[in-house]
C-alpha cells in the first residue's frame, strides 16, 4: 500500500511516518521543512521525499499514481501567529487542503485523512460533540480548519473520496516545536528561571500524547467506512496552564512567574465528548496530566 503524508518532517507527521513505515507502507512525504526527524528513511526505497511547497505541486506527478490514502497534516500549526491577519491561515492551512483534495481527485485516491482541531468549535461552555452546531471559530486558524472540513465533505460527495476528519485536542510529546509546553521549557532554559503565563493560568484543556494520537489516527482510518467520518480525539480529562507551569518549573528550581494578557482567539476551556470514538472501539489510555508530564520529561 502506498500513502501520502503532508508535513511529515514535523512533530506529528514524523511520528505518523514511523508508524506507517513499521506497517510496511510505501510513503510519499511532502514537506519543504528540514528533514532531521526523518533522516533514517531518506535512503530507503519505500520512502519518497518531495521537498516542495504543496501549493506548487503538479497534481499529475507520476509518484501520486496508485496511492491509497492521503494523510494531510501540513498546516500553520500555531493559532497565536494568526492574530495579525488571515493570510497565513488562508495560504498555509485552507489552500493547502484544496491542493491536496485536487491531488486526491485527479489521482482517484480513495481515502483523505485530515488533521483538524478543537479550534473549529470556538468558545463554548458545552461538551464538544462532533454533531453540534453552529460552529463559530474564534481564530483564523480555527476558521481555516473549518473551511477545510467543508470542502473535504463536498469532495467526498462529488468525487467518491472517503473523508476522515479528525479533530485533535492539544497534542504533546517529543519533538514538539510549538505549544505551551514547548514554550515553557524553552523560556525556562533561555530566560534564567523566568516564566510568562497567559491570563490567570486557569485555562483548562485536554492534552493527548502524540503516541496515542497516532494510534487513534490509524485506528479510525482502518475501522471507518462512511463517506464522511468525523471524530474527536482526546482523553476525558483536562490540565490547567498553572499545573503545566508547576511541573515544568520543578526541573529548574526557583522561578519568577509573570502573568500576561492572553491573545485574541485563545480558547480558555473546553472538553471533548469522546463517546463516538469509544463506540468505534478506541479509548485514550493516558490522562491529560500523564500525557503532559511524559511530554515534559521527553522535551527535557
């Protein structure tokens, strides 16, 4: 079986490639980033690395022929950077999805697996379920993901593509390059035991370890057959920002804390309903706290 992974040089993508490679798939990785996370695969005949910008790809590349699935992970991964304008998320989120959908259409690739986000739900006091609406994103990042979801559904309806829309909770683990855990560790190392925390630090969100996220992605792909399959992926527990800071600081001794205003579009609290995923037969084992503590150790 031959599959395409976009963003495979990155944090989540490189973990996904490891799993797929261990399953004996032939992998086409599309990424214009640094390949340090996938160096060991570069000379393998089952691995093809297209070091190109997705927006400039030719949909008819021969290497795309006879592919069975696209795992589309490439995207702007930092909601905070979209505050200054929508261009980043239009170009590096939404338009990349359209390009990959066109590659799927032209090459008759049957499965499209999309890395969506909790950000599509926006600010809500309700338990976040896959069938709730209306969805009102609070950031350009969330809007880009939701617009992508809409076009994935229309391509599934019009061109016979089977869509797997996976709404990730906060992800943590080794190789992180962004997110609050990475930011805290980096700040503590560089700023001589000084730490800035957004808001009052009581923001409360579910964190999933990247190893379990990859298991869930593969499981959903292999065990769903509907035209459109939408799933939340998360533990049923949450972790506060203050707790993450506390566990990170334990490794550095006395630390000066400064609370600063949070950014527009930051979701302060949310909880996923994961009953649909459980009914499919997959349950996240690590609690949110366990995932965060494991990630801190890995980053250190």
